[in-house]
């Protein structure tokens, strides 16, 4: 859900997975989307975290300098300087025509790039020349790489590759950031932020790098204030305050002081305002944002690992996979009761449903005889109780056999020693 308070609009979309029987044509992009991709550069932007280094900022005059510390919103913070921060933007244009390249340069080139201090590097590989000295632009193997060389992991190809010659432009913006870190702040990167990044890192390399950066390179503490230069004379500063509504009370947010500072957020806070117009959930499934697709895939992977992909869970339950372990007491009893009632509604002579799970068919047992005329609620409840007792006895017997087998294995292992 995305709320725009300026236009008083609410955009909502329900993230759902397509069923296995869904039409595959739903995921086929339109011709307009393909044409837009083929006439636009392929651009990726990321922060190179491998070269970032942190050091304590100093205060005082020369000879009497000490580590700098400041108070931000009532919290004592250590001041760090982040050096060698590089914002890298890479663009691939070998799939564009000459007209498309000229148009993209006019669109992307702005006077602000001079103030940003961005340096541009061109890495263009031209096709190899033919026998008569002319450039072969039709060949998709300009480096003459054999299949044996391409699929052999021991052969170093270097910059040689198959396909069109790569035309890549790299823009690097270098800046120095300042961070104010507080170790006793109510929020924690490791407890609140890192679980979400860890969930996304299973299917995205950028989130994996961010996770490694937070755990291995970033100093301890929560960044209460961050300052990043935008231009040579203009900086952007972000400050976190009024955490959990501790300074100024917030609507539908209840502050908890003990044992640890936390808050309770009322579910009504996520309801869209009545006066706002709502849109969304009307467009095609394939037009979903890439970040939403990654989030959906990560949640599905998490649920698949825990064996509860069909269960409806909250986002926090998806993060804590231990809460999704099937077979808990109440859930198991509910499943047994539902299975017993479903079995009671089936006639004793009817065959098993073809669509049922194979595990249920293998555990099928003769149902207790139900006299005619007793097909009421009491009879169904009695049958359900009998089936529940049978399953409880079988579970106890199976557990006893497993314990005996484990004890026998332990005895054999002691004898071998």
C-alpha cells in the first residue's frame, strides 16, 4: 500500500502467487514493453561497499585531539567518517541503434553532473576485423571462441566473449559521508533491520552484499543521523527521532517503557483514509514492480523451507521461520478434527477422493460403523472423537517404537566402542 498525502490517493496491490494451472501467457510482456526495453539503455546503480572504510572523527586542536562525540535527540553518539564511498552507475548500449544512443545521451546528460563530480569511463569492445580488413558487424562470435574453450572452466577467456561487443559506460560519484552511531538506541540494525535484509538476500545479490556490509564493516550502533553530500556546497542530512512516539505522542501508537522500550501499533493505522481515492489491483500481474516480485519470492522460499506455504502468515512470522513449524498442538488437533469430520461425511463404501494427498490415502483405515438414522451432529461428533483417539494411540505407539529403536542404536554404538 502506498499513500500520497499530496494528491490524497491510495495505491494498493495484493501480492499473490499465480496458481500452478495459470495461463503462462500472463507472464508474457507486451510488445510495447519489449520495444521500450530494446530502445532504452540497460542501467544499474549500486554503491560499491568493498572500498568503504570507517574512522572516528576527531575534535579539538592539533596535539589535543580526541574522538568526537555528540548528542542527537538526547542520545550520546559516536561520530564516524565513511571514506571511499562510490556510487556506481553502469549503462549497456550495444543493443541500441545510433539514433537511440543519441537520444539517450540527450536525456541522461544534465548540467548537474558537473556539480556531482561524476567521472565517466567508456568500456567499448569493437568486433574483430575480417580478412579483408573490414569490420564484421554481423558475427555473433567476433573473438572466434570455440565451444570447447567457452565451456572449459580451465580456459581463461579474459575480455573475450561471444555475442555482440559490449558497450558499457560507467559513471562513478565519490563522496564522503558522516554517521552518528548510538549503541543504546531503542532500534537495532541486527534485530529489526537485518532479519528483513537476510530474507531478501536469499534471492538478491545486492541484499547479500548489504547484509555483509552491515555485519562485517559497519561499526556497532544504530545510525541516528546520516549526512551525505549531494553537491559541493549542499549536503543531505537524515535524522531519526521521536522513536516509538516517545517525544510526541502519535495516533494509534502505544509506547511501552518496560522491560525494553517498544511500541504497539494499532492495525487501524494501516487503513486508508476515508476521504482518499483508492486505485490499484486492476493492472496485469506481469506489470508488478521488480522489488515486489523479489519480496514475494523471498517469502515463498521462506514458507517452502518451513513446510507451510499454503498457510496465511504475517510478514513478521515469515521472518521468524521457527514460528511456522507445522505440527504444533492446536494446529495438529484442528487438522485431525477437520479430517475426522470430512471422513465422517464420506460413506464407508466410497472410494478415496482422487485429488487427496497421497499421505492421507496411505494412512486410510476402516471407519467405525455408523448406524443408519444417526446421521446427526451427535453421531458425527462421536465418530470424530473415536478417530481422534485412534490417531492418538497410533502416535503414541509410533513414538514408543522410535524411542526403542533409538535406545537400541545407542547400545550398539557403545558396544562398538
